């Protein structure tokens, strides 16, 4: 049955009848799951107004008390985990185990962020003058805009909102138009936790009206955006014009380097998980495998054998390794890249086609695909965001690192080796926000910073970990002079120094 969902503004679900609606569908079956209102500029205004109205009280709510509400969200999400995980799988197409992982990440981060309410450390530093205290405190920036993609439809909204809320910032959240139902279930958990009205707001609708509207709204004091590079650039420009803080988590072209001493089985387990988990639609997905020439043939043989054995099918069913890609646009884009590979003369090693008929009939299923590619080819350079892995041959360690770094992105990276020298050099040499050793490019833990460099992360912000607070706070430096007289920093020190 199709659900009729609404907007969440000022602590209330509303379902305005005068709005156009859009559908969200199951990419495995084509079934319509729900319809949502296309938000308008007025809806954005109402949401920002509610957030502004809630700011003063929310920022003055003691952070440990804010943390209690976050813990309550974690508890509610745990209770609803199975239902939300199934929604993730039905709305976005990742297999159920991954749907559960998506929700678990949200639970983990809310638990972690709740603890920040009792930390949120500043510094106390010595003064150069007697009887004077110097310290720093974090200040919430005000109402913030959160704009998210569809590939982690619960975890990414949770990472952003958990950090913003504990910092004391009310949120105006715009989810991807492909996964509004997951977003609505997530916001429903926030609603059930009992945040004061206006602290949490969600407006669904198009990127150009609602997304842009949030970024450009004068009441929004920071924006946290995850999505593609082109959209990110636009958001960055708008935020710069408004002179507000912006956090950007954009695309990736992540590589695993396989050195000649790598454990082949361990490597292949990691490569299959990294490349074809979530049908390759993770920002950290392994989309390049750079293999030392001495290992190349053995790796390619094993890779092809394992890729051909992957079971593609109904993502809700036990035993399925890979579900559909998330949408008709995703399907078109991935198939276009497969065509690019063929036209540019890359060697197709496995897969390379859309799956049709039977269980695949109404869905967007694509075979897990492997190409042997040269480093400057498009498949080796551009983010595909689908189940397509490019294998590249490297002469030695230096060559492998040079190939890994020769892309515009810098999110995740990995090296498989048993030689400590390569492992430690790779930590220093790979241009990426994350480096794994003997593990695939995916697998972030919430208590550590997450983000990239180069075009992946031009703002150098980090989600998760204690660094998540930086997106939503500014530092205030406080001087308390308890000497009872006018003391002049620098000047008085100079006089003292001069005798
Ligand atoms: P998009 O950039 O297309 O969309 C992301 C969000 O931006 C959506 O909510 C979208 O709304 C909104 N949006 C679209 N246009 C505008 C606009 N003009 N102003 C403001 N917001 C706008 O990305 P996808 O949703 O397709 O996600 C895939 C991309 O996300 C990939 O490139 C992937 O690498 C990246 N990603 C990066 C991650 C990271 O942490 N580095 C993590 C996950 C994904 P609507 O849906 O309505 O169009």
C-alpha cells in the first residue's frame, strides 16, 4: 500500500494538500512505496523560522541534557531497527544486512554524540599576565541546513543531525528525493524522542528549490552537504557568497593497492566487499584495484572467478550478495560507463550487462563488472558509483602510489601487504582522508573522523568523531582578568621583559 507522507516543521507532521507530490519507488520491483509533497520556498521559510525560534532555548539547554535526548533517539532506533532497515532495503536496494548496518551506524553515532554532551572540551591555557584566566568554548552557529544523498539514507542524516543537535543547533533537513521514506522514519524517531518544537525540521522536495532554498536562506548559518562534486561545487559557491560555514563530503575514486606479498584470500575478500557491497554505491567503494605486476595474473583469475559467482537478486532475500542499483538514473549512468569502457578499448573481464527477465524484470539490476584499465582512461579516473571495478597493473610500490594519487578525488584508500615498510609508507604517501591497511576502502567507525581531501573534501571538514562538532560550532576565546587593575597584554609583558 502506498503511504502518504508529509513535511516535519515546528514539531508537527504536516501534509499540505496544495503541493505537488512525488513518488518514491522500490528499485528492485518498481513498486511505489510512498508519496511526498514537493516542498516550496514557503515551506523552507517556515522550517527556518521554526528553527530560528527554537535556537535560543536549545543552545541554552545544558549539553548533557541534549545528550539524553540523543540517547533516547538511539534507543528508539534500536527498537525500530528491523522496520527501518527493511525500508532502507526497499527504498534504496542495498541488501538487508547492509540496511541493518545503515541503521546501526545511526544508533552508534547517536550514542557517541550523546557522550559529546559531557565532553565538548575546550582549552584552558596560561595567560602571559598574572591573575588572568584564558579559555576557549564552543559556540553553536545557529540553525543549520543538512542536505543528504540516498546511498546511506539513515546513517548520513544521523551523522549530520547528531552532531548539529548536540552542538546546540536546530536543523532544517532536506533528504534525497530517492529516499524520503527512510528520512521520514528517521525523523519520526527524533519526534518520538521529544525534541522541543522547531529543533528538528524536514522539508522534502527538489534540490533546486528546497536544497538551494536552504543554502541561500539568510537564517541558515551553516550547511552540511553530502553528494556529488557538481552539486557540491554549487553549494560551496552559494555558501561562500553568503559567507557561512559549509561542510562538503563529495565523491570518491578509491583504490586498493595489492602488493606482491599480500595474502591473496584476505585481499580478495576485501576487494569483493569493497567493490560490490551496496552495488558499488558507497562514497568509499573500492572502484580501483591496483595490483603489483608479480601478483597481477593470480589476482585477476581469482577476481573473475569470484565476481562470476556473486548472487544478484532480491535484496530482501537471504543469500543475495548484491541488489539493484538505486534508480533508473543510476542504471543509465552505470551502463553508460560500461559502454565508455568498451569504446575506449578497456578489457572487459567479467559482467558488463543489465540483468533482464524473471526476478530482474522490473528492477535496475546490473551484473558485477570488472575491466582491466590503463590509468589515464575514464574508467580509472571518474566516479562511476556502481558495481564496476577497474583493475590496473603497477610496476612497484612507487608506481602503485602514483597511480592511486593520480585522480581528482581523495576519500578512502587501502594497501594489502605484510611488509611494515610499505604499510607505514602508504599511510604517509596516499592522498586520501582515510587509509586502511589489510582491509578494504569501506568500514568507517563512528568514533573517528570521516572525510576526504582534494575534490572529495575541499572544506577539509570531517564528519563523525569529535571533529564532527567543528562543522556546527565556532570557537570563542574568553579572557577573565581577576587582577583588579587594567593589565595590557603584550605591552605589559614588554615592559616586564625590559625591566
Ligand atoms: P547529488 O549531488 O545529486 O544530491 C545530493 C543531495 O543534494 C540531494 O539531497 C539532492 O536533492 C540535493 N541537491 C541537488 N541539487 C541541489 C542544489 N542545487 N542545491 C542544494 N542541494 C541540491 O548526489 P546523489 O544523491 O546522487 O549521491 C551520490 C553522490 O554522493 C556520489 O557522488 C557520492 O560519491 C556522494 N557521496 C559522498 C559521500 C562522502 O561522504 N564523501 C557519502 C555518500 C555519497 P535531490 O535528491 O532532490 O536531487
